[in-house]
């Protein structure tokens, strides 16, 4: 799981373009949260942020919430 914060506002319509990450915006900061398969997938997301000329604030690797992990395995 990763949490990526950028300056600027993106809405949920961008979710699919960012590998179906959850997107939340507040006070001019957008947070993308979701599972990233590997370093190549992370690089792809960061490249898309670059392509949109968004300012990267942070990239944080987080632990997967056990509730989300259970729902993923049942898909």
C-alpha cells in the first residue's frame, strides 16, 4: 500500500488512470491511496504525476489494513 500526496486537485475520475487508487482532495492537496504491485508500477504512477505537472509532496509506504486485505482475497 502506498499513499502519494500531490499539490493540486484531482477528482475520482482520475482513479482508473492511476491504477484504480482511491483519490481524496482537501485544501488543494490530493492524496492517492492504494496497492502498488511493484516498483515498476510505482514508477508508472509517479511518471503520470510528472506528466500532469503536479508537485509531488510525499510518497509513503503503509501497511495494508487487514479489513482491506481480507476483501481483496475474496475478489
